[in-house]
C-alpha cells in the first residue's frame, strides 16, 4: 500500500497506512502531548491529553487512536486544542495532591512538564480533594493513589509487556484506583516496570523513595552485571552511592526493559560485607593488610613456585570484563606458563560455533528475537532465567504475531503465546523437537534458543536438524552470567585460547584443577568453585579476587578486594554475542578492578605482559581475538555490536559434562544474589524454575 | 467454597452456556447470584468466582468495584434503595431519601446496628412512570410517600 498524504499544522506529511496521528506528527517533529499513549502498548485513549482538531470532524479527536487518512488536515496548536489541553490538565489535577516538593518524581515528572507547558495557572475547583493513604505493595513497590492520573500504563505494561497481569483498576469514577493482584500486596516478577513507566509519582520504588532529588544524581549508563542478557541499566549515583537503576531513556538493546536484578539488585555494591582491604593469612587467620604487602606476598610466592617448576591453576570469572578475562588468560599462559585455566561453563558455546562452521549470520541477536517470524525455545524457563529474551519474544508475539514453540521440562510463561508447547522429559528434548519438524518446515524463518539441556553432540544434532528444515535458522546458546560468553570467547579454557584458537598443550579443566592433589598455586578470580567442591590440594597457595568472603575466599591465603562491574570500565559480551561497554559509576574505597590487580601482580613479579588499561587491552582484543574486530564507534557510544562467529572448526571437545546452568531464577543471582538484600527481601524469592504461572 | 445445590446446578449450567474459553463471561451473573445467597461479596467469594471463571481474583475485584449493585460489605436483611434520578427527583425522591435516612437512623450505604435494614441512594431503577419509586431487595414500591414508606418499614419490622 502506498503512503497516505495528510497535513499537520500546515506541513505536508507522508505516513504509512495505519499510522496513528500522534506518530505521524512525531515524524515531522510536532509533539502532541499525551500521558496514556505508550509506544508498543495498546492505545486506551484514557487521558484525553492528545486531543487535536481534524478538519470536517465536528469534535476534537484523540491523536493516539486515530489513524491517518488521505487528505486529512490536522491542527495541533489551534486555540480550541490549547483550551482542551488546559481543561484536561485541570481535570487531572482535581484530586492530585500537588505535593511535588516531596514527590520522588519531581523534576522528571510528565505531569509537571505538561502542566508547565500546557496547563492553566490556576484551578477552578474549590472542593475538598479526595485522599487515599499511601500503600506498600511489596518491598520494592509503593503506591500513592492521589497522585495517579489513571493512564493505565502500569496495568498494560504488566499485562502485555511482562505477561504477569498483576495490576488492575478497581472502583470507578473519581474513586478508581490501581490495585495489586493480592488485595493488599503484589505477587509478581517485582520488575518495577510499572514504576518506571508511571508518568507521575503514583508508583514509587522502595529503594529510591525519599532518598534524593533526581537532579542531584549523575546518571551512568552501564550494563547490568547479573544475567547474560546484557541489559543497559542507568545507575543514578550520588556521593559515590548508587541510589537507583533504571532505563527510562530507553537506550541500549533492552529499551525500557529491566527485571528486578537490573533495577534493584545493585545494592550488593554497598553491602556491609564487602571486602575493602586485602587479606593475608597470618598464623592461620586472614588478616587485613596493605595492598603493597598482599601484592608482594603473592608475587614472591608465584615467582618462587615458577622458579622451581611448580604447578599453577587459574579459575576465571563469568562476571569480569572481556579485558580482564583476556588479560587473565594471558597472565596465566605467558607469565605463569600454565594452560590450566577454566571457568564455570553454563552453555555449550564452543560446540555451537563448531557446528556452525562455514555459515555466516547464524547467530541470533536480541533484536532477532523481536523480529524473526518463529522462535523455538528448548530447555529453559526463559521468563525466569533470561527475562529480557523472554520480553523480546513476548513483544514479537504481540506486535508481529510470531509463532512460538516451546520444548521444556515444565510449565513456562511462553506457553501462553505458543502455537505449540511440548512438555519434555530431561534428556529427550531432541526427540521432542523432531516431532515439530513438519510445523517448523512451514515457517519462513526460525530462531532456536537452547539451554544447557543441549550440549556436546546434542548441539551438532540440533544444528543438523536446523539445516534439514530448509529455512534460514539462527541460534542462541543460552549462558548464565553477564560475561559467560566473554569468558568463553577470551579463552578461559584449558584447550582453547582467545577466539577459540587451539592450544598446543592443553592444561587441566575445572574439575581436574579441583581434583589435582599436587597443585602449588590456585588463583581464583571472581568465582566461587569451593562452594560445592573441595580443593584436593592441601598445600596449594590460594589467591582469590573477590568482593565478599565467599567459601572460596575463606580458603584463600591472599584475598584481593575486587571492584564490581559497576565500578569499572571495559566491555562485556552478552548471551547473543553482543559486545557492550561498561562504564564505571562509582568507586568503593579499598577495591581495585581485577585488571589492575593482575597487572600489579605481574609488575611486582617483574614480568611485562602489556599495559593494563582497559582501552589498550580492548585494542589488543580487537586485533587478536577472532570475531572481536567490531566497529569501535558503536561500542564506544554505548551501543551493542555482535561478534562475528568463528568461521572454521573449533578443534576441541567442550567437555559437556562440565556444562551446567546454575539455574538461577528471577530472584537469585549466584554469589552476587546472596549479598543483595533487596533481591532476597521480596516475597517471591528465591522462586523456582518451571513453576508455571503464579496465582 | 460451596453453595447450595440449586446454586451449584445453576453455576454448572452457566459455565456451559458460553463458548469455549469464554468462562469469564460468567463473572457478573455468578457474582449476582452468589451475593444473594452469601449476603455480600467477600474475599473468599471473589477468589472462588475467579477460580471457577478462570480469571485472576483482581479481575473479579475490578468488576465488583465497577458495579454498584455488587456489595463488598454485608447488607441489611432488607436493602432499601431509593431512586433519586430525574423522574423520582422531580416527584420528591430526594425528600424521600432524607426521610428514609431519618426513619432508619442511617446514612447512604449504611446498615442499622441490628442488621435488619440498609439504605442506598440509587440511580434510575426503571420505574419512572410510577415515581417516586423505591426497591426493597427485589421488590418494587411505586408512588412512595414518606407516610407510605414509614408504613412499609413498620410492617417489615413487625414481621422480623
């Protein structure tokens, strides 16, 4: 269909059929004010703020539900329209308490801005205002009914966006108010989407309320450090303290989406249990010491063990940056001369890359999950484990009517949208996928998202299945943590170096390291392998970079207090291979980023393995790690650039037996989750996988 | 929560009368009939209706809040509803309501301490031709005067 021609405020506008007047105006830079209209959610025309004059139509029309028509003449700034806006604001303020001086939203409130721009200076209402007391619905959600303008944004985002449907509107007329699903409290994802989307200060956050004025913070756009989805979270920082996390500017791959972890679980940063000084074991007990003392103790021990040809092993992190992972493996391989380096593997990325040898464009991006016509989810409770990917798929279903298939071991939220769901028995996923063959063949294209249920040979079989469908298929191999993918790509592996280059002499793998009785030095960076396993080597000198005294740190001889992801610069790679930039928001006294710690130790040892600033290391990664030669401007400006897959065989078995998802829910996050008070404070925590819909 | 056998039978039939997947359509009639039997709409009743109609309790609560004929608070044994819409207003409905309030000693949407009467000012009950009209539970009374109202209330009091 050809474009439709219309006139808005005297300007000729071309718009696609079906475009709403409010969006057609936006295309030519004319802003029509509105509260209830929200891109991507259904229009409800509740607020009446977007009234415009349309020629040959006797009454004013709402621009948010009126589609463009040929020859339409729209006026958005006529005296009648201006009068109507004034009236609407006056009505919206009838019962509004006008408590802006103490309202969290003050300064970034849409109602304030609209009143300032379009409202009348005074009100004709002299009646007493209706008052309802503030309610607390959960540790993170508070509701102040009098401030609410009933735009239904929260109700819609919870229902359509999250698929939770925890909010509704009770009573009617002036008494109508938003209500939570359990009479006086919420049982939901606790994602806080309703708070961010609220145009006024009616829904406020338990973490942020009454803490600050918005203009007193500086806002740092960085990447959430909890799961592998790589959502951008904008930290509001004041006096070196994170006060909130949100993404109201809708930047980053995730748009406005954030789950409870991205929005609230930054509080581990300020946990009283945070390590802020290096610790050295003296007479059997860990004691705080200076950085100089700790560094020299480690360097001496490392030099001594290296000189006598002792045995080293390193376990790296799923949370640290690409630069740190790259530098760590370089340190292990070049400075310590060991290939015994590994990390907790949560998905079989190497095998997928191997199976995709020779293909290009077969790795899906997060955007593909929103745009591709069909999605198959295998072996993951996506809404719990990968909330942003689940959000993308839900939006794809809503906006594009995508066909969704699920093969899972229990009930999942995606089933509600699925054209076909199969409840499988763990281990039988591939057989059940096979039964979808005819249906999948009829799809124009497909994205297959698979969890740790498919690994090793299974991945090869899955890709063979995808090939046999005869349609374009893209894949996402699910991994758990913020830089799980980066750890794998950067070569934290005994058999594979950075960019999956083969290693001539393989070292010990994760389980072999822990089981080696003759280990001399064991260095753990940002991981907690001793939570579930014991370290066989009793004589091992253990060095740990950690934020907290974890089970592993307690066994250490030296503990270096590490900076969290929110305190450092660098890059991380998300589950879809998209590289994004971390930006330091604050500093915690006494801690150092792992990159610097490794750099300082090598300096102390008198070994030069290169400059340890994040940008220099990233330069080296871009030139030496296959797939990471990504456009710098995209990453530098806060965008996401997908790494290109290796185009050749990955020459090593991935040890499928070591691949195990940590099965975190929305309310757990490995070791980090334990130190986030908010995450464990909600009623739903810790939750479980495959528990289906909450009542 | 269970209801009388008659009501259970009625509900069973009701749920079958809508097309498949549209059980939510039964929310309003189920609430109305259940209210008659239980007396008012309790939390427990809301949850029960939600379960039977396969919607969330909040969705039922939204309906309850919207319709003024569904009551969350227990009503009196006799629920006196005085219409004060246009026709009744012109013929003295407003005065009738004030009188009823005085006679019963309660205000709008209140119940007498003995639980016998409750009073509500309602919108049009469709009896304009016989204004002013009142409704007591499901019984209509036409051309009601203050005297006639007192008599009605007296009779009811004596019966109880």
